[in-house]
C-alpha cells in the first residue's frame, strides 16, 4: 500500500464516474488512504473494484446512468451507500460529459443532456448527501469543476456553462453548510490524460500546443487529482469552504 499524508481511515466515500479516468484515480487514492468506496458508473467498475480491494478496503458497485437519473434516483444512490456501509462521510461528484459543437449547431437535447449530468445530478447528489452530513455535523463534498469554470473554451458552450455552475453550487452550499461542519469544495483540473481526452491527445496540432502552453510541460494524471481529492476529503482541510482549487500544471498562472 502506498504511503499517504492524510488519513481517511473509517470513512466511506461515494464517487461518481468511478469506472475510469479521474474517478478511478480518486477511488484508488481514497482506498490507499483508508476509506471504503461506493462507485457509481453506467457500466460495471470491475477494475476500480480490484484497485480498491487490493488496497485492503471494501467496494460497492452502483450502476446508474446519471443522464437519466431523477432526484429520487440520486437520493437512492446515497441511501444505498449509507445502508451498505452503515455510514457515509464523503461525496465526490466526478461524473461529467461534454459535446463539441459550435453554438449554432447545438440542439436542445445536447444542452439538456450535458446540464443533467454535469449540473443537475451534482446538485441533487449534494442535497442527498447533505441530508446525512448536516445532522451528523460533518461531511466532505468534493465537486470536480474544470479550467472551464474560469475560461470560455472552444465549441463546448454547454460544458463551460455547466462547469461555471459547479463552481456556483460549490460556493452556495459551502456558505449554507459551513456552520454545520460540512466542507464543500471543488477541484478544477486542467488537461488530464484520461479516456475522455484521448481524442484531444491524439490530435497532432492541439496536443503539442496544450503541452507547450502548460508551464509544467506535461498533461496531468488521474493520480495527480486523486492526491488533491484525498486532502480535501481529510480533516486537514477542515477550514476550507467554497474553494475552487485549480490543478493545471500552471495553465491559469501563465
């Protein structure tokens, strides 16, 4: 087991989009820090389960399509996690989708599908977790925002809008719940090497441009995000409320 600076022993975390990429990296990091994990994904998350169990922790696989999930469905995911493990301490809203079209090409379905996963599901999962966290006087929510929470992007208007909204939800709920011992913060990843960005990484023009534009000279990894997520889920971040933390290799600093 890897050594970790921050302990999540005896904690239970619910992570959405856990079957691959950043979600898998966060689930693995949490398990190595001592947490049991419930992972939400559209398909079976067997590889994530293997990583969590290899770290000596328990894993609950919850299959759900957030694009079609109602508020009641989202509440049920939190309830199932708490019922299975006997508690819930951490929520990570990682699942996200995008669509690349010009603003003039976008359809109403395109817009609503991105908003449903990236914004509506985030709020109602936060609300469901808050119903446990506020009465118990503790809880950690880590939302996955984006560099696009700060910038305009290119041909991704629904994604950009939704990620600005994630920053807003994070600040609003942090303001509401800080006095109850509940921490709501967000991570804003830069360009991360995952399945979701594979097409961009294979683009012979854009990929080198992104690497050159990033002061660190490389793309981030799921492990980079996992380390920050562990900190935000640990007691070491107890005085952090409503922070949107960029992890971007220096992109925004340039």
